[in-house]
């Protein structure tokens, strides 16, 4: 049995022998079958490989037609997905929606644009050097979240755009292995509010029923006001909390591991660490002031050493809060797209309706 102590990338017991079987699904082996990789005679690489033939990168990627959903992987369990690598043109990362279905369920447990699922929500490149998510030059998206399943796993990709995606490259590596009785299922949910109605809080997650642990937050935050935008508190309501939460943060930049407005020497400062970061800062003009409206940010926080455990239910919110005249707080009306990760028992509660392509678009 594969280790489930921490991430699959841990070195604590990599030396131990196992009866697990490693398999991998890609455009060179659509089913992940043993000894069946690199056999294609047709594919997106047929032209460049025409003098070399079978076995020479004939099918390195797929074409995803417009307004179409394709199946990337169908796996019979038990097992655990250990690594996902994928890439495409950056401008496609909000219009390609990835979904994961565990054990034959009808609704997905993971549902998000691939950009946001890999901490790159603004359709612009940035590198991420965290433990479960790594984004490397130039646009290589990697996930090391362990994703156990007992009966089956199905992964789909929907192209919501009116034009095809010519080159989508991917590799999904997994182990066929026993799954412990106490292993929960990975879930991830995307939401976007643009603009946030005045005086409302941002709901990152609501309606979760069951037992589990919250493990991560990514927010693509677009500022629609001048001035500092990150005074809001994150709140975790769990196990029957109603008016007041059990866990309350002190400010947006504090939750993502920074402090004092992410500012140093009159500039924002980006950072990317194993568990938290502000890897992306997009300013509207090269020489603008520090807190100009229309600035955009990408932030992540992984609760890996500090999972937030709940026994029956969970709701997570964050305030969008800045400053106005007279030293008063200003509720903001920003563009806030969030993706959150948690493990829980199945079945999961229904997700909100997924945004349509106009609500997803970065404009």
C-alpha cells in the first residue's frame, strides 16, 4: 500500500517497498495500460514524426473542439492520483474547465478552470513554487495533491470557448493500490463574484456537509478601487457555528502569510513558499502608484501542516475591505475569483451553478 502520510512527494518513507502499481495516462497512452504507451500512429505530432514513425512523439497532445467536453482519464480503483502535469496556451486557461468524479458520482467533486486550479487565474504567466502546486517556465502546471479513490476516477475537460484548443498536453500519474478506510476524497470548488455587491462578504465555500479537513485557498483578486484592498478577515464557520465563526483571521495579507499591505520600499513584493504566497502582481501601468485601481493579484494558502478539521459542516467567507476618508473602513466591490480545496467523506453537497463563459472571462 502506498503511504498516505502527508503528500505523495514526501521523503519520509520513499525507500519502502510496495505492491502498488504505477500507471500514467497521457495523449501517448489514453488508458494508462501497462506496456501500451507510445503506440500511436495518428496524432498532433504525426507531421514532425513522419520520418521516424511509431514510438517517436506521434501523439503528444490533443485537440479540444469548441464547446466540447472530452474525457482525459477513466481509471478503475482502488488507487490514488499522485501527479498531474498539463499545459496549453495561457489565454485558454479560464475557458478550459477541469472536473473530477470519484466512484461513479454524477456531479463532480472538483470543478474549476485549469488556470485557477493551478494558481494562475489571470490568463497571464507566473511561477509558483509551492509544495502541492508548482507552475514552472513556461506554463507547466503541476499538482501533487494526493487524490485517493476506491472504485473509480474520471477526469474531464470542457472547452467553453467558441474556438478549439489546438494543443492541450497532459500527463496523469497514479498508483493502483489499497486505500485506507480513513482516506477522504479531494474536493475543489471555484466561484467568482465581479463586482462584489457593496457591503457583502465573499463566500469561498458553503453548504459542506460531512467530516473532513479544509486544505487550501487560491484567490485571483482584482481591485476596483484606489487604495489598499486587503483589510478583510477570513472566517471559518464549522460544526454548527451560526452568527460567529470559530476561526477568524486578522486581514487578507495576514492570512496569506504576508503583512503590512505586501509593501516594501513603496512597491508590492511577490513571494512563493511551500505553503503560502503572493506569486502574481499585475499593475495597470508600469509607473503607476502603489495602490492604483485595476491592479490584480494571485494568492495561495495551503493548510497542510495546519489542516482545518470539521466534523459535520463548514462555511468559509472573506471580507473585501479597504480604507476611505476619515480613517474609516470601506467595503469594496472587487473582482474576486476563488478556488478552495478540502477533503471530506462522500457524498458531498450540491455545488452552486458553475459560472457561464461570460462570468468566467478575464476582461
